[in-house]
C-alpha cells in the first residue's frame, strides 16, 4: 500500500478547509470509505485516484508521493531560478549535482528567511541563522581537513573539540528557535506573537514564492527520503 497517498489526500482536504463529509460526497464515495483511505486502512482503486487528482487539481504522481510538485512536474536544472538573475550559474566538469543542489539550497533559504521575517521575532531569526551558520562551519571544516596539507591553525578551536561543540551549539539554537516559535521566552529574547502570517499550504508556497517553492518542496522530499532510509517505514 502506498504510504504517501493517505497523508496527501488528508492534507489537501484540510488545506482547502473541506469537510470529510463534503469531500466524500463530491468524490462519490461514503464518508466511511474516504476515512479509510485517509487513514491508510484501505487502498483506493485507479478510478478514485484519478477523481481525487481532478478534484484537488493535482497530478496522480503528486497524490502518490512520486513528485513533490502538485502538477507532477519533474524539476530540472534549467527549471530552478538563478539566485542572481544577472549571472547564470556556471557548471564545472562533473559539477551538475553540486550546481543543482546549490540552487535548491539558495532558493529554499530565500523562502525560509522570508517566512522568518513574517514571524516578526528577532530571536527566531537569530537562532535559525546561527544554526545554519554552524552547519556550514561544520561542513567547511570537513572539506578543509580532507587535505592534510591544510594547516589546522586556520581555526581557533581544535578539531576534536569543534565537532562535538558545534553539534551542542546547534542543538541549543534549535531549542531556542522552537521556544521562540511557541511563545516561550529564553534569556529575555522576544517571541513569535502571532503565526497568522505564516499559515503555509502547498498553494500558498506556490503563490507567494513562484519558482522558488519548487526548490523548497524538493528539499523536503529529499530530506524525508534520507530520514526514512535510517528508520522503519512505519515511523510516520
């Protein structure tokens, strides 16, 4: 049984504020059967899949979790907007993956910081920024230390200490960011007073960030695929 379908049809219905009773009537099934589909108790047939895709105006591939794009489009390097419209990304030899992922990350970061500004919390912006900086710092140190000719004195903190300490610092940033997002004050910082500006749906991402939303949706899909590789399939 496809594990993404129940989650996605439930998400689409709730994003559109449609009751389960109305959706079932519109789709020509009983509410009990639709409930079973949404809970993953029963698997739907092809006819219902196509009906649901038409009803929610998405592709069958999206409903089945095969594509992060509602339209079912497979994103290519050329489809991803340049972070600098005046300067086309130069692809080095064997560097297509690096250039592709760089675009995804830069565009998704643009979306993330736009959402952070809407939250209106300096604490949240600071903690998220520090978390990302620490992640970049860690990865840079790994690349730097891959060549033994690179002098370790380039960094102030010893490599043995830096690895665990940066993990700890990232955990603190994550905890502080979660606190601020939930209205909990930490060390006198401010908090997110209202989340009305950050109501996020599949449609709102596409409307608010045309072009950029594809990068964020692909980041989510790729990240969750990696997480699922390390965990049993029933972790959802």
